[in-house]
C-alpha cells in the first residue's frame, strides 16, 4: 500500500503539470483486470496460481492415490496496471519520451497485490536510430511477435518471458532493422547455489548480450504486414565466489541461445511462429538452467559447470472482427540435456527433490517435454472486454527405475516419462482507460 501511495504522489503531479506546460505532455492510462480461473489439478505456478507454467507431477499416497489430482479455483485482480507516457522537447536532435508501467503483481509470492515495476525506460528516436535505456522486455520477447493469450503467462514456458534493465540500440536499414542490447537482471534472475538472484550475472562482470536482425514491411493500402528475423543471445554466470570447502573460485558458465520468428498479418487475420533453442533458459521463465558437470578438485570443492539445453516452438493464429477475436495458441518445449556427460549423476539424483543445490540449478530437470493447446475468444464492447480461454497443458515427468532412480541418460536427458495433464478454464474481464 505504501508503494502504491508513493507512486500516485509522484505521478499525479506530473499529470497536472503536463496539462499546464504545453511543451511537455504526460498521458496516463491502464486497465483494471479480473482473472477468474479453474484448474483440474495442482499446478507449478506463481502468485496463487495466476502465472501458470505446467501441471504438478504425481504425488502418490500409501494407497496409490495422487494427492495432486485436486482441482483448484481462484479469482485475482493483480494484473491491474497503471501507465505513464511522458514526452518533451527534442534532445540532441532526437524525439524523446519516458515510459513507466506497473502492476499489482508483487515481486515475490508473499508480496501479491503489492505494486511492482514492469517497465521504466527513456527512449530517444532519431530518423533511423533509436536508443532505449531502462527496464523493458528482454529482446527475446519481441513486442511485434508474441502470443496474444488471455492468460498472463503469455505463452511461457514456450515463449521467453523476462523484463530486464538494459541499453538497446536499434538501427534501421531500409526495411531491415539491427538491434544490439546489453542486459542485466532484476526480477527475472538466474538460479544457483544461493537461490534465484542476479548476483551470478553481476559477479561475472559481463552483461548479457543480444543481437537481433529482422526484416519488416507494411502495406497500409492493403492492411498487411510481414515480419521475419533472427536473434542470438549470450550470457555468462559465476555461480560461486568460494567453493563448498571455503576456497576462492572464479569458475564461470556461459550459455548461448538462438531464436527464429515470423509474423504475417492482415486487417482481420494473423499467424505467428516463434522458435528458441539455447542453453540455461531459467531466467527466461523456460525449462533449463545448468548443472555441475564434474569435480575438478574434490578436496577443495572446485567444480566445472555445463549448461542444459532447451528447445521450444509455438504457433498462433487468430481471426478478428470489429468487436471480437477468435484464436488458438499451441506450443511445445523439450529438455535436451547437456552437451557434456554429467558425471556420477545418479549418485545425487535418487529422487527429484534431492537435485536442488547439488547437481542441477535448473527448472524442470525431471521433465522431458511440455506442450499446450489454448483456444480463446475475445469480446470487446468499447473499453470493456470479456475474454474466455481454455488451456490444456501437459508435462511429461521422468519415471523411476527399480532402484528408485529417475530414468535419464548421462547427459541429463529423460529416457522414459509419464504425461500429466491439466485443464485451465479462464475468463478475463477488463476495463481500459
């Protein structure tokens, strides 16, 4: 509540000032949203089930009954948002603007309904060059090609989902665009020996790097547009400053990621495709991370790390009228294990709970694949919107052998699994202002 009051005290004077001072302009907008949802079983999610990733694995009681096969119902308003866009006189020959957006999502689960910063950046735009400084979507989340789902997960864990402090330079080359971005981490951080924190990236002393090259064309007369592009992403982490035996260490783990995306749109129809293949995608709200490959000096506790690979792809199509839209989203992601042998894997992994903090620092290391099919209907009545959606999500969890070990190979890839499904029925109710 204190954060919300402080935000209003800062923003409201800016609104009135913008109305009085002609050379500055401040626009205030946002929406109120209620999410009403039902799940057929327990799920891996955050904020009281609001941000859904995939269904929980089986948890059998002594009678063989699955404890997690229990439905769930909830209603939340924490995606209600406030936005401020400020513009002013040109600076250094560039059109300049500042944008702030927040929601009541909270930064961590106990903070649900607390005000949380989503975006805060300054943009400078010249004729062919644009500079963005501040917190915004990770470049792998392309604002011209992302899922239009009703669910706030916006296609995660198939779509990279992360917001980061960054410096982004975009250069227009005719119908081509080239963008280079330096990124750090804040709310979406990496996983490691001391939990989820940005310290691993900060201690590597190298910001994450992203290069994007795309082609975009738009025909205003026909109402059509076409986008296609490629991205490459690199980051380096230093998981520890000292070993478990107290010795100073500077061992790092690097990871690469690549994406291909395309979109075709008309006045009434659109189809989008996005694929990702890369390493250590934990901070992107996807499967993956990294693992301890081996001990290089077991006496002093020195280890080598190896990243876990993830592949994903999604396809979306929708048709829209003047007041309605019908669409469908489909996505799949898979755990591809490591390029390197993870030595003595089964010594540490007699069950999925013993892996945390020992071998794997990753999301879903006991999952082979996840897929989702999600149809939706959006009805607009002026500023009011009602949007029902169904999400059918399946996660294939590793089974266990006769010795109680997870069925996986020496690279950490699942060799036998059981599919667990969840049906979510969601209705989003909005009012925009």
